[in-house]
């Protein structure tokens, strides 16, 4: 019995180590980038990838979220991608030519991969579809006023004032103000890979 448990642990550890490394490299993340996104130290991630340490369940979940997959997919090496759109409802916690009035609020710092953008979307207006961004790009949105419909790939979410979402925008995506009588105001943080 003890030998079979040891074999099972070794198998899971090996699958996890391969999966973390493959997914990190496929996303174009260095160890430091994944560490920053997950809150797990780069030395711990390196140990996991070499199968010299077994992570806690919390560590697996944090790595999976940072890599955009489910924890189960990370452990079993499957393709169970996490949803492209992750919605945070009010009260749950803390460019181009188009009819919307938009204003870049500037990059976070010179050379930063983060942009801040403010969009005023007229009634009954669709922005997009925009082309897919590089893998690993995430857009974080806060709806200040109005109602919007966010579509990324084949997923859609309806948001109202006070809601927010984070979207993996490595697929064509669009934002729509479906209200025929009121403007919507959204703020975006674009986090480029």
C-alpha cells in the first residue's frame, strides 16, 4: 500500500511539474513573471517544475489562476482552460476609430506593459470585434455607469454599474452598450503579456 501511494505521489508530482513548465513557457512567462502574477516565489516555482517540491493546494490554485487554467487541468495536464471572462459583481469585493469617446489615461510607467483607458460608449453601440491580443494579455474592466455586454471568443458576460471583470483577450473580443437610452462609462486596465 505504501509503495502504491509513493508511486501515485510521484506520478502527480511529475505531471504537475511538466504541466506548470509547459504552460508557463507557452504563455511566454519567465519564472519571475509567473511569480509576480501568482504571488508564489520564483524559486518555489522552479522547485515545482523540477519536481523537487510538492506544492500545497493553495499554491496549485494560485499558479493555475495565473496561467489561466483550472487547478484540475494543471494537475492532470489536461486542457481544461479557465473561463476567458471572470466577473466580479458589485458588492462581491473589492483605441481606434469608433463612436465611443475614449481617452488613454497613460501607461503606468515608461516601458510598462499596462495601459489605463476610459471609454464613454454611446447608447446602442458595439466596440469591436477587436483582434485577439498576444497570449497572456488580460483586460481588467470596471463599469462606472450603464450596462455593457462583454464578449471574448465564445463567452459573454452582462455587467452593470459597479461590476467588473478580467478577460483573457487572446481571442477576438467586443464590448457593447445594449441600452438604447443611456451612455455607459467603463475603465480598462490593459495588462499586456
